[in-house]
């Protein structure tokens, strides 16, 4: 059994660094407006830096050009492909046949990965893509585990598979959605989804025989989120995913923060490594304890275990974690007074956790004292942008630069 690649989102160079620091084997990111997260794109300089940084670590960067492209953008596509060839991208994710032909013509050495946007659901389709130059297919989120096993059993050994294990799912069939275009004039198929399915909606019914008798339809006091989905979480299913031979396990979230990406990557890194080290004793609960501290919505296994599963509606429409939030990041460790970049209001007495790469259990401690990083004066609280972006505090274990600290909400 080969250990699967852990693939993380990188909406910026900083996010890519955070993902690698916390254990990602590879990251994926976009270019300009040619990917399906046009608001989370790294510019070309950032992309170059990300690829150089990754290659120094022996890691990989895949770049998305996965829009459905009209003829008018092919000049841009050519430029992007040539640029990716020059900076040695490790793969390009695409879904449109014309774009795929262009990559094959201009940069035949770059592996083509078929994006989830192409909705690959079967070995038939995967084999079609293989014959047409693909080295990897990203599997549709609508598949269950039996479908995935069947597909892997019926494709050539040289064709890699990638599947989502964590993050947002679409209310519509993945990506085939015009809701955002209709509601916000932002086209999901051109990388500009406004996530309109997550919005609260006012709904009414009117009795046909009694016009004007309009009655609101409400879920509860938190709002009416009839189109909103829970987030995918397959932490319990990691052993099965490893056993079935999926090449790459993918985390969604190019718009998520560095803290979120690092935290989720750290958990799945530990889970995969622990399973390979000791498969008999894989216990997902300890990983779930940590995921609970980061999740911003309720979680679902979606269709992975059961295609008839209907437990994926997020009725509360939450967008934040009620128990923990980002606290800050270690700038410089010192046994007495470490420099911390503030991420949120911090107060003496706050319970915080230091997230250590490769360790599932964070180091918990209480902030006993803080000092202004410029004046050295003792302070009892700090706000980002007020006292300063940095603060000095005591950290009870030797911490490294850029490790994240989370704060327990009161
Ligand atoms: S609006 Fe929702 S369902 Fe539609 S593409 Fe965006 S995230 Fe997916």
C-alpha cells in the first residue's frame, strides 16, 4: 500500500508555506482569472516563489486553469501555460477539452490533471481522459466509496486519482451551478462563485385561492438556509481511502486562512501517518476533537458511505467556530518573552493552544503575562492594529517561527 499524497489549498504564497510547514506533500493554486477561485489567486511572482519553495522541500505545486473557456481567453491561456512551463509547475488542473489540447501542444512535459469541474464519475470517463493525455483525474464529489473502488480497479496503473477529503461541498452538482451568477452576477463556472447557496433566504408561501395571504417560511431564529451544505469531513474514512489506493487526498479551501489550512493539514497529516505506522489502532476520535476546534460549519461524509445520505444540510448557516479562534503566530521564540504576531484580541488569562507541526495534540497554556513589543511595558490585553501587531508573552515550550496559536473563546 502506497501512502497517498496530502494535497492542500494555497490561495497565496503564505498559505502554501503554512500548508508545507504543517505537512502537506503538495499544494494547488490558481492563476489570474483562469481558475475556479478567481478571488484566491496567487500572482505570477507569488506562484514562482511558491514553486521554488516547494521544490527546495521536494514538494509539488499544481496550478488550476479549470474554467470552461470561451475563445476570447485563449491568448491568456497560452501565456499562462508558457509561464507555467517556464516556472516548472508540477501539474495543471483543467477541465475544458480545448484548454487540455492547448496544454498538450505548448507544454507536453507538464502533467495534466482533470479537474473536479469535469465531473469524472466512472472508469469509462477516466479512461477517456487517460487516452487524451491525463495523468490524474480528480474524482467527482458525488461518488461513493464503492464507485471509487470500481473506478480504481478499472483504470490503467499509470492514471492517478485524487479525491476530496475535507471542505466545502456544492449544493448543486459540483460546479454545475448558476445560482451565484443569477444572484450576484458572479459566474461559478468562471471561477467567481459568491457561495450564494450559503446565504440566508427569506421564503414565503401564498395560498393560491387567497392572493395576498402571504406566510413566511422560517427554519429558526438563526435564519433560513435552505440551500446551505455542511462541510465534507472524511477523517474517520482515512483507512479506507488509503486501502483503496487513491493517489492524492485533497483538502478544499483556497479562500480559507493560513491558520485554517495549517490546522486542517496538520490533523490529516497525523491521521495518515498514524494509520501507516499502526493501522490496527487508528482511532479517528482524537483527530475529530481537533477538527471540532477549527470547523466553521457542521460536518458530513456526504455520499462517501451512502449515496442516499441526506444529512448534509447546514440549517444554522454558521460561518465561524463557536469555541476557538485564531490567536496569533510565533514570530520569534525566547525562553522568557516570545514575540507573537497578534491575530485577534488577546487578554491575560486567555486559554490558548500552540499548534505543533506533526503533533496532533497542541500545547495548552494560559497567558500569564504580556508585554508591549515596542515599549516593553506590561499590558493586560492587545488588539490587532491597536497596541501593535506584535506582543511579547511567555510560551511554555520551545516554539518555532510561524507556528500558530489558537485562542479559546470565552
Ligand atoms: S453557489 Fe454554492 S452550489 Fe453553486 S457553485 Fe457556488 S458553492 Fe457550489
